[in-house]
């Protein structure tokens, strides 16, 4: 049994492709067997909806009259600073950027109620954004100051470009210390008071294609409620992470860099997010279709929460001090049961990634494909796999001369 | 008929030095359980309590508190969830001391039972999309 992406697309165009979600495929294969399921199913859809740092948007604002070079100057969008050091009127807004006058953690723990992620959400929602810009003025760009409203519909381009999303597996965060800590994995109560995890588990894109056999550069995806593409492997992409026999990583491993036109995305799937005592970011919805090219590919999509193990890491000491210590390995089935046991202690668990959101994304993508409005793309290059031998580097400091 | 209701008492500055709450036991035979209190001299105070007793006594007790100059609200109105912002992640669940949040097993949607809420506000700032809102 083997089929090509081109053959699948022919079926999609005719409205005859069999598309199921990564959750549904598990039951189908159990009932009918792997071979029959692989023969029947053309595409398996995945989904994830969680806070994803390394998200950003870049924009081209259009030129004022007289012209102004924002590049090298400063731009604020609803008081959140954007990066200007690229050209005259192109700017990049990062999800974790905060207003200059936000107290951040000076009043600990800071609330971080409004940052770059929130601006991206409001921009996508079609709301007017207050822009205040200053530049130094040149002969060709004489203007030095600008205060105006901008709107996503009236600027040239607005592109979501996320450098690292859709982490293939992730740490389970706990706090061994005796005081409350505030982390990017949420609020962690002292003495192992709670454990937070952040993956869609059996629905997560890269856990259903653990060795990157179908997802590659150029893969068309669901991104923020619209259509996007895998642009590259994400930063910190680490295919060399330890894996189970079936190839499923047991640590944070692969990541995706994704890109897409923000103008066709939806605020429902790009939600400004605040982590008490940590910062602001963006909760991003991503769904990746997996073409069932053969039985082996289908078999990877049968991964269940019980098959996926994640490391329990102490965020009061091990994580901040970059110690490799792992307190335990637990499965997503354990995590989703509401409690895990670490060293004889039951710890209540909670997810930062939305499973209902992941289900809705995988289901939406399934409908798009079934109805013929979303065709699969042929990746133009693969993501670096295990054979690439990538070794994740730490920053080893060197004294300045 | 016995009733048990959670109420929020706002003490204006001038009432803080008076022993108002103890009158509920002494004069109306009501029981109360203080869930949260922040009362400091010279500032407006706030107390959240569950008030239990016969309906008739409860009504008289409430009237007594109002006449003593306190403002009364019913608790369930105080923390609410903005369903448009909730992403159903679950970050609130372990934070809540009274287990007002639960996961619906099949869908893994987060349910909020505000009759269990004691307005400690831990969820308000722990909620990443800031879906839990305080309403006064």
C-alpha cells in the first residue's frame, strides 16, 4: 500500500478523500487493523493550541507623505515596542514585547496583562492600533514623528512568522522549593503542589510524525485559523533527543518555524496570553495534515497518550540552573488523569495547552480537506532528522578581551 | 427553612471600628464562616462569608447589616468567566483551593462552578488568557 501526495490531492479535489483526526484514527485502526486503516485513510489531521513563544508578526506600514524612515528609529503599537532595524517602513512585533512603562517584575509577580501577543490578537481582530513612531530624518525620508491609527486592512502586509512553535513534547513543570514560583509554565505551588504540562499529546503535530517523514519545509498547515506554511525547522529543533522504540521523543525535540498571511487568520486562534511573574506571549493554533503515504506513516499516527512520555522537571532549581536532572518520566495518559505520582507523592496536574482547542483545530482542518478547499503541499525539503546529528548548544560564556 | 448563602460585605471606612458582624450571632442566631477578610483601619474593608440560619433570621440579619452601613453583594456575581477568552487550557484548576474548576472528562473542557468560588482571586491572575474577571 502506497500513495503519493499528488494522488491524495486528486481525491481531495473530487471530494473523495478520507480524512480523520489523529484521535479518530486510533479507534479506526484498533477496529479494522493497521493495514485496512492505511488503505482506507488518506489524511490524518493533527492540532495543537497552546502558548507559543517565539511568535511574531512583521508588517509593512506603507509610506506617509512626506516619507518617514522608521528604520533605526522607534515604533510603538498600543505602547508595545516593535523592532525597526530592518528597513524604512517594515517592522517586526514580537509576542513577548512589553510596553516600556510596564512595571514587569518590579512589582513581583508582575501581571504582564498586555504585550506583543495581545497587539497581534487585536490586529487580527481588525481593531485599530495606536502607532507612535519616531525617526531621525534623512533627505529622502524627512519626517521625524508620526502618531496615527493603523489597521490590518489598510497596511500592505501583515505576516505571522513564528520562529519556534509546535514543540514535539515538552517538560512537565513542578516546584520542589518551599516558595511559590511564577514561570512560563504557569504558577507552581511549593513542595510539588502542582504539575503543569503543555502538549496536545496524541493530537500534537510532531508527535504524529515523530521522525519528520511527511512534515517538511513548505508543508501547508492550519495556522491561527487561516492557512500557513512550515517555513523551516524551528529554533532549538533537536531531533537528537532520546526516543522510545517507536521513535517518539521523551524530551522536548523537534520544532517548527511557521509563516502565514495574518490578514486571513482569526483572533480566536491567536490569543494574547499573560503568565504571572513571567511575561506575555501568544497562544497559537496550529494544525498539520499528515498524508498517509504508506502503512508506516499511518502507524506513527496511532500514537496514544499512554505511549508519550514527558520528563518532570523542577523549575525552582534544575531548570533555572540548567541542571539536567529529571525527577520522573510520566505519560500523557497519567498527566490527563488529573494527577501524577512523583516519589510517592500525588501531584495534581493541569495543562497549559488546550485539548478542546486542539480537537477543534484537527476537526476544522479535516473539514477543510474533506470539502476540497485545502490541498496538501509537497514539502520542498525535509526537516533535519535524527541522522542530522544536531547537538543542541548551550551558551558557554567567554570573557571579553 | 434553613438557608446558607455566601455574601460579600463592603465596610465603608467609618464602620470599621464597630463590632458589626458579631451581632449576627448575638441578635439573630445566625452562623457565619469567614472565607476571606481584608479590613485595615482607615481603609474600606471587605469580608466574604457564608451566612447560615433560618430564612426569617437571615433576612433580618441582612437588613441589620445594611442599616449598619454595610454594602452587601452575593458572591456568585463576583468572579465570572469570560467565555469568549477562555481557551479551556486548565491552568486554573490546580490553583483553585475550593475546586471550583473541573475538567469535563470526555471533552476536556474546563467547567467553572461559581457556587464553590470564594473569590480568593488566585485564578484571576493565574489564567493565561485572562478569562477570569472580577466584577464588583
